[in-house]
């Protein structure tokens, strides 16, 4: 089995067996709080309205559909290597004109500058070539938005090494410094960034409620948020031609 297949097959199996991913096809409180915060932070960057969007690594379409409903982009194309996840996304989109399709985010079948914005949401930490994924995103769009687990957080590193889910799904977070370097090397300039979130998925309800109560304080405290928050989100524009 190739490395790309190892990366997406656990998600393909999840979608086929559950009708979605473990953290989206559930009512578990921690998952609802974590996914809700991700949605809110990404939308707070104000990058979707009226624009053509490509969602790279869209998975089961959970987030993509909500971006369509809440931000009203002009068009949305969404790509993922997991065929079962794309089947779920196409079922769940109902009559929304979202173009979900199976594809490789490293070899997109679109000309340069086909879109206004490329979204890379929680895909780089599953990818064996995250720097190349950023370059390909910049090839098809002049602006990219990256959402990733905050690899500066030592607690997150412990979870990655001990959680069965994280191990089986190949979770590996990156520091904000490394992600920023990849963006610069791809010819990008960061225009907006934010550390946010605190609730870990799959945690007990009591812990999720406690961490949610602490979350605003952590997000508002300089220094601490870079080490303690769960998410790192940035927007970058292409300042020079992407180096493929």
C-alpha cells in the first residue's frame, strides 16, 4: 500500500461504515464543540462570501456544506481522495450546487488561478508532502486558508502518541513556525492568523464543558494562546509565482 493510500484509507472506512467521520457523524459534546469552534474561526476570516472556493481534502463534506450555508460563496468545488467520503458528501449536500469529486490534491485537474480561494482544512497533518500541497493550492488560487491542529501545544503531542484514534488515522501536527515557513517557501505572504479552540475531540462531557469555559480566556491571553490553543488558522496571499 502506498503512503497516500495509508493516509486516506482509515477515513474512507469510517465514512463507509458510519455514514460520515467519527467526529462529524456523532452527537458527542466534545466533537460538537470542537467542530463548531473550527467553523466559527474559519468564517471569522471573512474569505468566502461571493468567491469561488476549492476545498482541498474536504472529507465527508461536513464543513463544506456548512460553509455554503453560512458564508454564501459564489461556487464551491471540493476534492478528496476517499471515495466513500465523497459519496457521503454528495448524499448530504441535497440540492446545494456543491461539486464534490474524488481527486488528488497534489495533482488538481484545474488550470492556474481557477479559483479565488483554496481551503486546506486539517489536511496537512495527514499528508506526506504538506509543503507541496500548499504549493498546489497556490497554483489554483491566489489566496489560501489553512486550518491545522496547533503543533505548538505539548498536550496535543501527548494525545497524538497515546490516542488510538489519532494513531490509527496518522495524526501528526506541525508547529506554527513550520507551517509559516512552508507558506513563505511557496511564495505566500500571511495576511491573517489566529490561535483558537481548546476542547479536544472525544473527551468526556465534563472535561469538554470545563475546557469550553476556559477557552475564551486562553484565546485572549497573549503567549499562552500560542502554546495552549488547539487550532492554528491563517490566510495567505500569493506574492510570487508558486514553485511547483
